[in-house]
């Protein structure tokens, strides 16, 4: 078997190990807190799942706008290709995340 096969196997094994340790440590911590008399309801979180999908969606739209504007910059200016693409991707992706943070802040005030 080639040596290049061991790299992905090792990577996935390491990721699995990290997640396994995280979950087991969290479970042990919660069990010990319950044994000491902590209220179990503190572990249930009311997450807004749409907030994560909105953030991811806005980030992807920002990145795609960055690629589009980077393409225009590459075509119509003398700016190097890499500079145009990367600067616009980061600019629009970051702007989308900032807008999302402002939207979440406004929603938490209400």
C-alpha cells in the first residue's frame, strides 16, 4: 500500500478521536454535575437553527459576489488576478458576516 493513503486515514482517525474525546468528556462533566445536584435543564439549549443557516447562506452569497466582482476587476483593470479575486472574496464574505452579526444583534434586542 502506498504511503499517500496513510495521510487521509490518519487525518480522519485524528478527527474522529477529537470528536470522541469531546463528546465523552462533555458527557462525564454533565453526569458529575447532575450527581452534585445541578439542575439538568441547564443543559438544554434553545438554539435557533435558522440563524446558523442564515449566517452560512450570507457568507456563501458574499463569497460568490466576491468572485463575480473579482472577475470584473480581473477583466477590466490592470490589477493582478490574484489580488482582485482574493480581496473581493474576503471583502464581500466579511461584509456578509458583519451584516449577519448586526441582524442577530438587532434580533436579540427585540
